C-alpha cells in the first residue's frame, strides 16, 4: 500500500504543481484496519482552486487510481474544507479522527466540525443505505456467492454509521470495525454476531463456504434496523 500511496502523491504533485496544498489518507487504511481486496484506500486532495482545468489535469491520475480498485480521490479547495463541515459532519468527523498526512500541512488539525445536522445525516444515511442494501439483495438472493459479496462489501459502510450512532448516543466510538461492533453490542444492546461473522470473512478468518449468506442476511438487516431505531429515538 505504501508504494502505491507514494506513487499517487508523485502523480498528484506532477499534475497540480503548486496548486496542490495537501494530500491526506483517511478511513480504515489510516488506522491499520485495511483488509486487502475488500477495503478501499480513501484519499483527500486539497487544492488552492478547483475548476475545469484541475479536473482535466487530474483525469489521468484518477483513471490510474481507479484501475487499482480504489475510489476516486476526494478533491476540495481549502475554503471548502473550512465551510463544508456542517453539510458533511460524518465525513469530516471521520477524516479528522483518523487520517495521515501524505503531503503538505495537516489542514485537519484543529478543524472544528459543525454538528448542527449531524444526527439527521446519520439517520438519513442509515435509512438510505438500508434501502439500497435491500434493493441490491433483491437481485442476488438466489446466488450465494453474490450475496456473500454484497454482505462483505456493504459492511464497512454500516460499521462507519454504527460508529457515528454510538457517538450520538454519548458513547466512546472505537475506530476499528471489530471494536465498533463490540461496543454496539455492549452499549446499544444490538445483536452484532452476524456482522462479526461477515467481518471474519473479510479478514480471511473463515472461508466463504463457512458463511451461509441467507441466514446471516436476515440477522444483518435486523441489526441495522435496531441501530436505526436507536438513532431515531435520540433528541431531534
């Protein structure tokens, strides 16, 4: 991973020159919770300005990065970083709490996240991702391999949202997925066993055939719905 991160930084520096202010690694890869083919490498690029020229200059880098299986780098101007925390509190809490600077100054240090719409965003994202999970499952329920893949691919998103649900409920929220699931079970009383089983698959602790996706999926949905209910009961 370090090799490709170094390559990315060099390509970004070449593409933007002095317009590039900072490159930040965030998410699971920044805290050692990265698991090979199942995990993304998330990167934030902060630029002095961001218009059609910068988008065009970034195209070869973004194409190369995506061909490696990673999501496109998140690109923002320094001004947008300062003024967008109220719109994206989930994202900025994640970046502030778990990031590693790859290039330039640490623009996340001391950044204050506006939590005015935090609870609403967490509930919205939980419900939206639950609806999306059901939609995708409807097309793969009869295919065990595809259903397993759906479970494994969707787990990080729900672990992230569960961590924010814990924060909103006043509990310490671990950064690693397994710690999140343990805390959700202990503090919110939610059965996270099916999610832990999926995490075992992602981490290579069990083989695919050892996970019956249909039975796990039913309990997976129930756990998500339980966390949604917790957030829904919080003060609005």
